[in-house]
C-alpha cells in the first residue's frame, strides 16, 4: 500500500510540473515563443482596430470615447456612456466582430447632466 501511495504521489508531482509543448514554427521546430508572441500581439492589434471600426460604424456610438483593448480574442470596453441601451449596443457591436471570443464590458453609465437655466439677476 505504501508503494502504491508513493507511485501516485510521484505521478502527481511529475504530471503537475510538466509544461505543454511549445507551438511549432513554420519550419517545424519548436520556437522559444518569441515569434508566437509577436504574432499574437499583431492579431490583438488588428482585432482592436476592427472593434473600433465596428463602434465607429454605429451612428450612436461613433462620437463616444470608448476605450478598446484586446488580448487573445477577449475584448475589453472601457469608458462612460449615458444609457444602458448604449452600453448594450457597444457590447453587441464588439461581439459582432469576427475573432472576438468574449467581451468584458466595463463601460459605466453616467447620464448626461441636464443643462441648467442661467441664474436670474437679482432685482
């Protein structure tokens, strides 16, 4: 029984410490990850640009200052909008972009302030 427990413990340690193989490059050899990281970063920049374009194509969203970030297909929206509907439209626009796997909608809702009437002159 003690030998079995030792074998199980060793198996867990060995399996738990192993790393998945690195992605192969076009030449078929394992890379150090630099080219994969560069390609991933380029994909993120392109996805970010596509999401910004999708937001700009929506008449109600193009004038808003919505921050967009992308990391591995996950898009994060940041900023302030005036209504829940606008927040949901921004999320829908981002989700419609090919390559987006998830949208983290961190937009906050801050209703526009009503313009106040100028103060009356005393008298």
